[in-house]
C-alpha cells in the first residue's frame, strides 16, 4: 500500500474538536488498520462519501465520514465517537 495523504478543512477540524472532542489527526490511523470497517454512506451527496468505523489513537471507536479524492488521498469531513449501535456493528465485524 502506498503512503496515504490526508486532507481536511482546518475550520471544520476545529469545529469538530469543539463539537465532538475529536481531532482529525487522531483518526487517520484507522485507515491503516485492517480491522476498520468502511462502507458507502447511504445519504445522497454531490460526492460519494464513505463511513469508516475503527479505533483511533486514543482507543475510541470512532465513525469518520470521508471521501476519496484520489486513490491515495483521503479527505476527512467529520469524526465522532461511534454510537452504541455502531460500536456493536464494529465489534461484530471484528470477532
């Protein structure tokens, strides 16, 4: 696998820290973890978005909304702690 490049809007990153107490820099590692679950976002947007469920650098199960700008370029849109249903989904996927 090539080295991944991560992008995000700095204002969104700061707003995400304030709202969810999660820094985008803390979640990039989930994209290198084989246990991370990635699915297409079922919502309809102008661009295809994906949801990644994984464990961040602070050992939290997180949900990261992102887009692939290129094969090795990921733009993070938002990140938050996974809700109970999402944690169960992640745990069930990794048994």
